[in-house]
C-alpha cells in the first residue's frame, strides 16, 4: 500500500509473519515533526481513532537541550512507529 505521508511517499507491506510482541528497540520507523502543532494534531488523531499506542505520549530529556515529545504506535503487524517533536528544531537531524 502506498501512502501520501506528509508530502512524501511511504510504501508498506502487510506480512503474515507478525512478531509476537511489539518493541521499539532495536528497530522502529520514526518521523520527527518540525512544528509542535503538527505533533499535537497527530495526538488528537490517535485519540479520536483510538489507535494502538505502545508508549506515550511522553516528554524525554525534560529541561535539557534534547527535550522532545514522543509517542510510539504499533501497526497490525506489530511494527513500531515513533513520532516526535523537538523543542529546539535544530536537533531534528
């Protein structure tokens, strides 16, 4: 399936080989939002659609330069998707 993913193309495949348990590490797919309002909009969608949340939303490194908000979601194949937004956008990369 191909998605318009925030202006980029994202191609995903559903597999019969589903992991027994979803874990964020050692592998996950991640997206970093440049704007807090975009991250907040995602949180509203997650709540409205009752999407499967693995962890969060939470704030990591609060009060430090690396402070960011994050949430981990899971898809039906137990793949983990991380979405985050840094307080300082220069830390995105």
